[in-house]
C-alpha cells in the first residue's frame, strides 16, 4: 500500500505537523529531526500530495481560467497556448465556463474568497469596475485576455485593424458590393470588427449599405460565433439575387464554414460568384481554402500565462496593455479579382 503522512510520522517518531514542516522547508524544525523525517520519507517512498504541499505554503500551483464557452475554436486554440505554458511552469488549470453578467461575477468573487488558485485569466468577458477595484485592493493576480480594463493587465488582438485589412483587401480586388456577416454586437470583438469594416468602406470611398450587413441570430447562446448562424446569414445575402454582394467579410472562420456550405448549396461558386475573407485562421480554415485574418491565439495564450506568473511574483509591476496584430492569409476563397473585370 502507498505510504501516508501518518506512516512517515510513526517511523520518524514525530507528529504529522513536524512531517509537514520538514516537507515545506520550515525553519521551525531542528536539523536532526528534519533529517530523521526525510530518511523516513525515503525509506517508505512517500509521495506528498502536490496540492496539500501547495496549500501548506499558501500556494496551490493552480490557475483559474474563466471563459464564456469551451467549445469554440477560438478558445480551443487559445487554451492550447495557455496549457503548454502553464505545464512548463508546473501550474495546473481550473476551467470555468460561464455566461455574461452575474455568473462571471460569482466566479470572480469565488476566486477572491476561496484561495483555491494562485491567479486568474479572464477571457473574452467584461470586468466590472467594482471587481477590478477588489482585485487591485487584494493584489490578487489577474490578467484579462481578449478583454480590456484600464486598471488591470490586458492582452487583446487588434480586431478593428484586422477587419479593416480584410475589407480593404476585397476592395483592392475590385469589389464594390462588399457585405459583412457579423456576430451578436453584445460581443466586443463583433463590435470592433464591424467598426473596421465600415471604416475601410469609408476610407476607400464606398457607401455603407445596411442591407449588406447581417448580424447573426444567437442560435446557441454563444454570441452568434457559430457555424449555424453563418449558414443562415449567408442565406439571407444569397436571397438578394443579383443585388447580393460580390464579396463578404465574415467575422469568424467558424461562421465562414457555415456560409461556405450555404453558397455551395445555392450552386454558386467561390470565389467566382462570391469572394470570402474570414477571421481567426483556425485549423479548419486551411482545409476550406479560406482566406482569413490570422490571430496569434497560441502565442497570446502563452504570453497571458507568462504575464500572470510575473504578476504573481511581483504585485507591484506596472499595468500593461499588450496588443497583438493580425495578418492576412490569402487562400483560394477570395480569388484575385472580381469576375468579368479587367484590373
């Protein structure tokens, strides 16, 4: 049977408190007593429970990740980077999937009061001023990812810039009728990507046509960033017939996957009839030959853990706001020019 702390204490002739002090490098133990305990540990091949050791040192070596959903491709890629960097630094992850509003604040309150984790990553969720102040006052380490608060460390992607570049690329190919499929505007990325799309039209002298903008239905209560919503939204644009856009910027690759299905079912061709640029550059995008805006999600996840560990080691560090830039990845879905045009 596996040895317990009680077996060690019995063999060394001490109490379990003394064994704990020996394990946790306490100065309140005599050197000869410590040596006797360590010898007993070696002889019995005792393996102390990592979490218990951490709690004794007031460290759990656990990090809480609070995210809206676990199933989205955006979060899966981000979590890969988080997981790799956390493991490299001997931290385990505690994942919480929450909705907006009260549940988010309930988990934030729990992390402040229960001391189950050493730090928190809050992903794509709004941090209220009330809880930002509480985290500041308690000096509890937290980093926001894909979210912003002026008083806390924040890592974000330049969503507006990415949408601007995607739309500008379609314009550079000669398109004049450019639509957008967006997610629910309660999502901050959806809001700023719409801003980037509109700004690109204005800067290139093209009018914004409200009929060309489709805000996806929140079919699965996940902000509309999903395949089904992209499918329905593209059907709306296709139903415009000859008046439909010749090119569409789509706010996420997973929506673009649904849009591509709708286009194929309508016997239209990509890019001959409709050119498409997505956003995210998830793994699926390459298989779909989808032109898209690459987000450095894996790298952002790694950087988030690195910053959180720095914050855990030094609560006096100045607050940072780090922005990650997107990059246009050109594949077959946007073609080289508008059909029938000589550019």
